[in-house]
C-alpha cells in the first residue's frame, strides 16, 4: 500500500510483481531469505537461477487480490526453520523447481477458478514431480563478540534423479533513499570491489561494511564473479522514457540470463547494488553444493575472510540456540511438540520487518517525483497526518500482509513474550505512542485504512505479556503495564464516545473480524441514517472493560489509586451486559433473541424502529 501512488487506490495493479525487479522501492525492500540493518540501509538476500527461468528468482511470487479465486495468495514453498531473539542464528528453506517456474500458469488457472473451487497451488502445477527441485537452505550466524560479523551459508541440495545446473547469486544493496530528494540532499552510498572476492560498502550513517565471498566453493566453476549495478528504476522498460542512470535495478537479470554485458558496471566495479555469481554447471543428483559469505564491519587480513573457524562459529550458534530453547519449553513436552513450538516461534521471529512510513510525505508525493493525482490527496488516511513510523514491527505475513495491523500485533506479542518479552512489550507500547495513536485516542487499524476499527484486544495482550514474563522469567514489569494502561484509557474513551453514538452502551464497531465473513462491509455507513448495533462489537467492549479491570487490579497491588479505576470498569461492564439483553417498550428490540438463545446484530432506523439481523456468519 505504501508504494501505491495511484489515483484510485488499487495497490495491487499499481505496483505488480513484473515491476518489482525493475522499479526501485520507495518505502521498503524485499528479497528471498533477506536481512537488513535496523533502518534498512544495507540489505542482503539470495537470488537463484535454474538456467531455464526468464527472470532470476529473487523474491516470492503470488497472485493478487484480483487474480486469486480466494483473493491474494503466495504461490511458493518456503519455510522459516530456526531463529533466536537476537538473530544469532537463523535458518530458512526455499524449494526451487528445476523446471521453469510457472508464473503465467499460476495466474491463469487461479483467475479461471471460481470461489467454490480450491486454490491452485504450486504443487498442483507438477513442477515438483519426480523431486526435480533444489532444497536451498540459507543460514545466518553472528559472531558472539561482534554482532556485526555475520557468517552466511547457502546450501543447495539436488533432490531430483538427474544432474541439474544452478546459479547461486548472493546480493547486497542499499535501499534507495536518494532518488526522492533534491540532488545533493542525501549522499549516495557506494559498493565497490576492493579485492578479488571482497566488496566494500560505504554509507554516511551506517559506516563501512565488507562482504567477503568464498573464493573456491566445492563444485563451482571457479571463483564468483562480482557484478555491480545501481538500485535505480529502469524507466525505459517500465514507462518507455529515458533512463536517468546507465545501470539500473534489473541489470543482473539482463546480464546473467541474457548475457548483456552492458547491463552491469564492468568498468568501475561499483554501484549501489552488487552480487557474487556462483555458477554450478552441474549439481549431481542427490548431492549438494555450498557457498559461504561473510558480512562484516571490518576487513579481514586474509583474502576472502572465510577461514577454518567459519563452520565452527555456525555450529557454536546452533548449539547456543539448542540450549536456549531447551530451557524455554515446558517440562515433559514430547520432542514433536518441542519441535512444533520452536518452529512456530522461529516463524514469528523471521516475520519481524523494518517498517517505514511518513504519511505527510506519502500524501504530498516526493519533491523530485511526478505530482500524485489530485484525487489521491484525500483518498486514504487523510486524518492521520501525524503518523511517522521508523520501527521494527511484527508482520502478519511478509508477503501477503507486509504491514502492521493493530490487533494482529497484539496477538503476535503474546507468543513473542515467551522468547523475547522486551520486543513484545515494545510492540504494544509503539501503537500507543503519539506518532501512531490518533490525538482522539484511536489506535490505527492497518495500512489500508488507519481509521477502520479492529477488536480492542490491546489491553488483553498487555496483561498476557505481563503475566508470561512473570511466569517464565520471574519479572513483573509494572512500569510497562502502567504505561500501556494509561494510554488505553484514551482508547477506551474513544470507543465510548465514537462507537456508542446513542449512549446506550451498544456499540457499532466496523471491521471487527476477518474481511471475508461479513454479509456486507460493516466499516461503511448505512444508508438513510441507520445505525448498525453490533453484537460482537458490544461483546468486545465488555471484554475490553473486563480486561482493563484486571489490569487495574494488578496495578492496585502497587498503587491503591487504581482501585477506584477498577471499580469504574466493573460498573461499565455491568452497563454493557445489561444493554445487550435489555427489554424496552415499543418497537425497540434487544440484541438477545430469547427464542433462538442467540445474540444478533440489529439496525436502528431514525424514529426508533429496529430490525434484527438474524444471521450467523462465520
């Protein structure tokens, strides 16, 4: 959504997958098994080529909301295998077909299928038949005494019955922060070759980094070739206008696949995007190949920086990880359940992402870029001009939902508190800070529409995180609980003032669940001045009241002032409970149906008429 500068708000069509390899991102990068620093200045990821695809495999592919018979859906096989809170060790698996990747087939069949049919998945295409694919494992391991010294190992196993070629192309690049500003305002960083297998990275605020590529991995046709281009949009290809730069973002695709030597900087061996090309003409059936890279904040004395201690360091980090999780899991848990828990937590840790968004800049457009369409100015989130985000956030999904969603983040914080309570608490605190929360007290819902309403689960999540940290680590962080509680008083007041329009403790919420279960869009106003009285919205507010009551009672253990606040929320809970089942005179109907023994939504029309919506939508 952040990359969408269209006039109609159709983010899927404005920046499609076929643009991604050629178009510089404005707000954030992506990449296969990628990592970056905490402000995403320098990025690293893996690209692959099986000798048959028309493009490098450097990012995940999926169908858009318009193309999928059940909406957007990633069409890949990848797995988050291992991770630790400090990211001292990380492991990722990507399954890469040896046949051409069926991009067009996936789109065509997904578009053809109806909503009543199952989704068409990558496995259904037959590209994995006879096990003709590579299992590509990517591992990251940090030095214990220098967290900026990252050892990277990429191992590709040929699972098929025949020998097959493979290119492994580790990529390093700078996020483009300079093209959106007047010339000279931001210093352009650089990547340049300083040795046969060494790239030096220079950035104004990050400083210097060095990327050391292994010179002689087993099975490779010689040392890797270092290639360079710039992280700039290919305007000629995208919009049929003249390029402003000789070397552009998709240069590696042109060079590796099409053999276009002019697409990369062979003369100066420098740019803002670089890679080492490892060419394996033949990976034998059942065998594997391996390359090793080292990303460091100092240049090693020996040529490649890859020494005999490389594998030992990786092994040591694996051992540290095993020890960490052995102390974390519940006693008497079976090995299978331990493995499931660890992989689930690893998936949560892999889903952390640097997220940047400046609403004012996004709304106005960049000073050196084309002016956005005038209708876009009031298209999305116009009431949220204060929003400025530059944080590491927990994403619902790094392909389908690479943006924060308020209630998702609250749910994420609960399992994250098992492995990293500090990060979990930070996530909950962030959404209540002044650069997120609206001055009215509303918490931004999600990127598509900050003004929408998600279930009020923030207080519940904060209380769960507080209790989990106490149970596992023996710490009661009352400062955290009080800090969040104070801000949620503002949010509770917003709910009462804005979502209880008639003051009868019956609430109209909006987007209070999955977007595919409502009979109609509950975020849109009803015609003719009608008001939707939501059974689930009202029950969520009862839940909010009870959770705030519990938080207040915890805080009252340290400060008796909170006893009075606790009684306030208890009374509010009673009012809401009574409102859901009240019996009034005339045409007014309660949400409770005494015959069906069920709570239903209802519509209240001007003049006092109420119509109950007797539906049970799941």
